[in-house]
C-alpha cells in the first residue's frame, strides 16, 4: 500500500469515528477545513493512529483504538459521561426495569477487585451462602482480574434456570470457595416499609426505577390502613439515584404546588422547571427524610424539593452532590453515549452539583469503630476527578477555598459503604439500633405532642 493510500485509509477511519459519535444520535455537524482547530486536531489524531498502526511493537486493532480514544474524550468531560459498548448499554437499560435474570448479588470494584456488597434476600446467592465482603476471583472459571464491572455483571446475569459458578476468596478461609448457582429472576424492590410503632411509618427507597412511585404509594396506603399515620420517616440514605421522572413523581406525592426541581443547560431545550400537580391523595402528616453521603442525584432532588418547600425536615449528613443531568443517546451498532446536558437546581435555586443537600439537623451515623469520625466517610461528587462545578464557569459564585491536600485526604477516608443495609430485610430490632432513625422518630413524636399541647 502506498503512503498516500495509507493516509487516505486512515482519514476514512477518522471520518467513520466522527460519524459514529454524531450521526447515530441524530446530531450532525459539518467538520471541514474552515474549522481550523478541529481540522488540526483530527490531523494529529490521524498521524498518531498511522504511526501506531505502522510501528507499534504488536499488531493493533484500529477500531478498538478509536473506540478507546472516543471513551477517553468523553470521560474527560466529567465522571458521569461515557461511551457505552452494546453490553454496557444493555445493562443500563436493564437496571431501571426492576427485575432481571441473575444470581442476586450487589457488587462493586473495590481497590481493583470485584467485591460483594451484599447478597439480595431470597435469591440464589443469598440461599447458597454468598456473603458481603466476598471477593469474586472467577466466573465460570474465567479470572475477573482486569475485568470491567459491567463485564462481570454481564457474565453473572442470564436466563432463569441456567447455571453459573462463581469462585470467591473469603476472609478467614484458607482456600477459595466455589458456588454452583442456578440463575433466577431477581426482583429489585426499590421500596420497603414497616411501622416503627402505631401511627409512625418508616419507608426505605433504595433507588428510583420504573415502579418506585407506585410502590411508594402502595406502601403509604398499607401503613395508613393499619392506623392513620401521624408521621413518616423516608430513608434515602445510600440511594444512588435513578430515573428523573420517578424522583419528580415521588416528591409530588408529598407536594401540592410549587416547583420540584429545575434543570438548566447550555441549550434552551435542556432548561425546564418541573412543578407539583394537584388532585391527588393528600399526605398531610410530617415527614423526616434521612440522607447521607451516599444519597445522590434523584434522592437529592426529592430531599431538596421537600426541604425548600418546608414539607420535610432533612436529617443526617450532607448528601453526595451529584447535581448533573445525563441523557443517553442511541448510536449505531448497539452503542450508546451517556453525556451531561444540564445541572439540577432546587426550588430556591440552589445548585446540587458538588454541593449536596445539607441536612436541617445533622446527625451522624454512629458505629462503635467510628465514634470520632468527622464525617460519614463516603466519597462525594466534589472528590471525583473532572467533576462539574456547582454553577457554569461564567457565573461568579463565592466559594470557600479548600486545600488540594484536604480533598485528597477526604478521598482516602472513603470506606466501603454499608450497602448491605439497603438490600437486607427490614427488622424493627435493626432500626432500633440505628441512631438516625431513632432521632427522626423522636422528632415526629415530639412534634405530635407539641401540636396537641397547642391545639
């Protein structure tokens, strides 16, 4: 192949890469020589690919190189924007549906190893004895080393009735343990509820998926049917978020009028105010919302809306601070592009981004080994690399300086979240040992007593 033909071939590859990012989502931009900076950048990109393809020590896959280049470009924007390969795009869609075929564990990448956060009650993994803290080293004999989280999830999910073997390393066990599991349909209940005592309900919302609002309404009806509610604790701790429309509808359950949240983006079509609607069942009892550093995105929208509308007291510690809006556009060949289009603002105009929701009453979760902790030890949005600022850069916002070393130290203090608490069964005994829940209950009871005194 002549040098000229080779160069033309590479420019064709670059053109395909550009089309891959734009045409699939219905967006078109004319990239021509008149846009000098873009042209120069693409020329350098072409030169780099040509040099690598021609001279690198091993043979390379040009398509894979381009995909990684696109991924790097997108992920450099902020921590929540990314190119989704077909498998990851499919998993993202499954995660909002409330059920899937699998073994029933919640996993994370902790210090580069695949770690079980918690088995989900009643699932194959739970029944087989998989425990929180187990490190998964193999799936069907294949090592999980260097495996992406979505790849591991994909390998463990599958049709009901099909077998899968996971191999784990467990603290205190001399040898790895094999679990031979049969996949089942795994329901993810985003809403769980229990009566703490007559007239006082507790509802835990673990994430916001397609059926969350309906499940919440059902839980409130059931609690109210046993004895009319005098007060409610809505637990959003360690709730990572989910669907925007569900967050709006959940907030709307408790509001009769006014704004719930606004989103503001660079484009007019990405700027909108969502308001509460009338004509629904009224819930007039007082509400205490529990939040912590694991409460993010959709859960922050609910907490911020009810706080600004003076509809709920917020108790706990400052939330995560993910106040950015992502959209997912479908690309060709099953790929998806998730990218940030706007910021969230509470009804009073506060930006959630990298700020979080501050509780009205700060109550830290106390554990024996963490009595003297200064915060809840959870990583926040502001600690993430490339995080968006709270307001667009052109706005001048007074902000207290924080030494870079302090920010690093905050990240170091991040610990494994006690997320197994979110997925386990609700038990009165466990809630009675939870100082934040008990403090919230005291507030509700005190309010009811004070109300009667002044009646």
